[in-house]
């Protein structure tokens, strides 16, 4: 009996991309409730969580900012009968892995205690979330890989969690957020980079976070569109900080994947950094090369959400500046701005470029077979 693989079965639908083993670097799982983490928490921290709850540093956060038409910023059809979007493995399989021919998908859990006011609770939640990812998703579904969620405001605890997961093939990268209490180049975060480099794990930096600070220089934005657009500014700040503080001189093998931040802003940032560095390099003698060289060597970006200029050639110019090998495919499932691999990439890319972006580049970064 001949068995038809999912890739073969979808050949007529995927057209020229049939046969490509697609790697999705941004899938968002969700717990049905905090009770899902109970088996992986000590009595002390479970009782603390029940008594005081999660307390993110965002004191100004009053409910969800997402439009009501996209509750929790997710596709309406991604809600299972019980729990929230991303909590039902069968639905995730059907709508993302099977529908989009995903050979490997990386889980990036969001908003589950990483930036809590209490660093001890944040560390306990990170451990529980990591155990939960493996047991609820990775073991029953071999196509999925977990993120090492860390309590990023506590460098030592984060490093310990990374070393605990080192060598476990269930984990693909270390997950940080773009909004932290201080710029990510600050030495307080260096234990994270040291442990990640030691373990051979890339750092995945997803937009959002719980720094307690507003995105803008002048306070909290009024509208959702501001929040979405200004993700790029938080990412610009962290890229500048990591380069200028000398993170990549200290950790020359470190890889950083920018997730859901767009990519059109990167060339201009590189040009601006280089211009100022030429005149101010005496201030940062630890930098041995132009800032744009670190940017091109140590950073990768996800496709979702890519800018869509009126002239398609402009996007191709940006991709060329970055390097075609620096771009990784992402669906962002189950969010409302989910990208389908059949329509997400510019039609003018060559077959080889599409293969690289849809899977080859990510396999090189993450070491997947």
C-alpha cells in the first residue's frame, strides 16, 4: 500500500512550493488556564500564584487593547470549544501544521509570567511553562519545538533555566521579549547570552514584553495601531544596545532571531549607526568593526509581518541588504495577521530564494535536519 505524505497530498495546492519542508519560527501556544501549570510548580509558588496572581510590570495595562473583531488578537476560527486560541493541539495541527505543510514549528508562549514583578514567581512560571510546552505539545507532536522561556529580568535565574534545558532537542531557542526593564545590551542580561552561547541556542526576541515603560518617549499610546507600529522602535533600541554595548564582541557565536518586528527598518538603522560610529568610535573602542557588520552577522528576522511597499522591488532591496540567508518564515498562528506560506512571500523571489526562506535558512540557524 502506498502511503501519501502530507507534502505529496498538498502538492496541487502549494504549487511550486510543494515538497519544501517549511519551518515556522513563530507559533503561539496557550494554556487553557493557569491550572495547566500546576503539575510543574512547587506548593509554595502555586499557593503564591493563587493568592496574589500574576503581576506584570505594566501598571498602566487596563484590559486587552485588541479590536473586538480579533479577540486576543487571534483568528476567530482558531477558538476551540474549550480554552483559548493555541490551547487545542488538534486544532493547531489542522489549521497550521497540516494546512501549511509545516515540517517543524517553534512555540513562543507569550504573557505567562516572564516579566512579573516578583522574580521568584517569574522563575517558577518559566520552569512550569517549559515543562508544559514539552508535555502538552512537543511529546505528542514531534513537529513542534519549544522555546526556553526565561525570567529575563533575573540574569542568573535565566542562565540556570537555559543550562537546565541545554542539550534537550525539544528546545529550539531562548525566548526574550523586546521590551525589558533596561536595554538588552546591558550587562545585567549577559548571563543569558553566556548560557545561550554555551548551549548553542539562538536567542529569539519576540515583540511585546512587560518592562513597565511605555513604548513612546512621551507616555502611553492611545491606539492599537500605535502599539503595533511602534514594535519596530523597541526592536531598534535593543539592536543598537546589544551592538554598542559589545555583546557580540564578548559572545561572538551568539545568534539573535527578531520575531514579528518587521524588517524594513533594519537597513536605515545600520546606515545611521555606521555614520555615527565613524565620528564617535573613540567612545566605544571595544567595537572592532562597523555596527552594520555585527547587525548582518548576528541577527535574523522573521517574515511575519513584512512591510508591503507599493513597489515590490523596494522590499527586495531591503531583503538583499539584510542577506537572503537572514530571513526566516513565520505564520504567527493563531493571530489575526497570520501569514500563509502560499501568499506571504513576494512573487518575484526565485525558487531557490523561496526554498531558503521557507525552510533552509531556519534549518541552518537552528540545526534542524
